[in-house]
């Protein structure tokens, strides 16, 4: 029986003793979890987008008013068309930077973390290889009633996504 021995890695807590926390993740041990809604991240993203939208509307109204009242505006509408096109592009970029980065929900299914993005697409990350890096923490305040985090989810040799979520939103995935 001595030939059947194999190395076993024992996780230790920060004090060097046995950990009293929850057991380490074992691949395949989690079958499914209930979907967890990203209310804090979605709320912050929506408020940021509305703040951006109001600012963009004020700037657009100012420049459009200036273009319409100028002397050369009577014969040429190119300036208004370019200005309107630029605002449409800015709206798309603003949506992507704010609401597009805040997923609607996440859950564990089998050995995968499933993140439903704002566009309705499900992104899947293998939980046994998942790395979650905290990029920035935001305290609660005017833009969000709860603390939020900007995190990066990645797997080696796979996809990498950044998300605006409530603080400790992905803790259940470990």
C-alpha cells in the first residue's frame, strides 16, 4: 500500500493553522445556484448614464443653437448633420462604458459561472480556473446607494471581461 501514496495539498488559513472558513472549491461540487441580480451595479450604471445623457444634451443644445443661429447656417446643414452624428456615436460609447459594463445577473451552473450581460448574452467562465481581480472600489454615495466594484473576470487562455457589480457580488462563485 505504500506505493499508492500521493501528495495532498492542505490549505492553511492566514495564521498557519487549519482554516475555519468554508471549504475550498472542489470542481464539480457546485451544481447550480439561484440567479443573483446585480442591483447595486445596475443602479450605479443607470445613474452614471443619466448624468452623462443630461450633460450631452446640454452640450448638444448649445452647439446646435450656435450652428442654427450662425449666418452660414441658412444655406448649409452639414454642421448639424455632423453634430448629430457625433452625438449618436457619443451615446453609443456612453452606453457601453456605463450600462454595458453592468451585467444584469449571475449564477453558477455546473462547473461554470454564467454572467448575463445587459445585451442578453450569457458569458460563461469555468469556476475551477476563474480569476476575479478587483480593479476599483466605489463607496456608496450620490451615484449608488450601495458600494460597487469594477472587477475583471478572466480564465487562462480564455475570455476576459470587466464588470461593474455590487461589492462582493461574485463571492458566491468561489
